[in-house]
């Protein structure tokens, strides 16, 4: 009998500082509420912050997992994970950024496949470089969520990136407009942004998600979407995350 595979999704962007990591965690919280077992993989190899945001210490990282795979020493994925709660586990980015250069892109498909065999959902954080690691991630996940902001440079970069994706025949992506990253920047309307990037916007996160005390929450390891008040106070954004989660689960099912 064929094992049912989990679903995989990565967050990607055309520049840094657009809110990928925080909102990847928010999406993980929604999957937890749906009682899905989630693995977070921090593949922002040089400056990954998931362990910091979740306030967890760790010994082994994605570097050790990739190294053991290359040397046929891999035994079980759980040897490299940190348990966040009953539903969410994490594979951390390397502590030493120099170790990032030692990770082979060839190990990425195996890591994603093994993760999908054990988890309902695999959520991958990345940086914005179009390097071998990230291109391999993009080629091996079920869905790519591109996060953009209302920023001229960001929109210029994402327009170029979409053109590159079209040339590479990459089509399994959706666009997220994150208005909470810089809520006071209102350079363009949603209509104008669509025109600029020449693409539809699939999800919009409102400025209501902007939190002045975000650093304090991070220090406590809080996933905002798991707060009992989140659905009531930020109703529209809660519904947007639910739609994101449903799209991944149902869209990936249709592709099997």
C-alpha cells in the first residue's frame, strides 16, 4: 500500500525583510488548529531565525542532516528535529553560517521527501537568493508562496522574478501581499500592484497584523495565530491563513 505523502510549501521573496518567517509561523499555527502534524525546515541557511523566533535551543541542524545523508549515516529524521509543541517540529538553520556553504543541493529532494513521509505538512523558510539550494527547493515543493510588500524595489524585483519563473516553467506559486510589514507605506493600490507585477494577488494580509510589541512576543516564542484571540481580533487575516492552508491541502491532493 502506498504511503500517503504530506504536503510541502516554501515561502520565498524577491528581497529580505518582507515578513516571510513570521507569517510562515502563523500558517503553521493554523495547520496546528487543523490538527495537522507540521515540520518547519529553516533553509534560510545564512541568517535563519526560526529557532530564535520560537525561543528554542538546539544541537543538530539542517547541516548535520545533509552531512549524514551524504555520508550514508542518516537513520531517522527525528534525530535532527526540535519539538516545539504536540503538533509542530523544527529543523534549524546552521548555527555557523560557514556550514551553509557545505550543504549540497543534492540532499534537498531527499530531505523534503523524508519529511513528507512523516508529516502532514512541511513548511520551508528560505532566503531570497536564486542559488542552487533555493532553486532545488522551488523545484521540489508542492507550492511556493511568494511574499511581496507595498515597496517599489520589492515590486520591481518580484516582476523580474516572475519573468524568470515563466522562463523556467515554474507555475505552482501564489502571491501574498503583506501589508503588515510596513503598514505606513501606501505607495500603490492593490490594483496598481497587480498592474506593476503583471500578476494576480492570491492572498492579502492586512495592516492589522502589524504588532508594535512583536519583539516581546518573539522573545517568548509565541506563534501569534495560536493566540485564542487571534481569530476574533484579526478575523480577515485569520480567514486568509485558513484559505492558504486549505489551498495547499486541497491543491496538492488534486495534483497527486
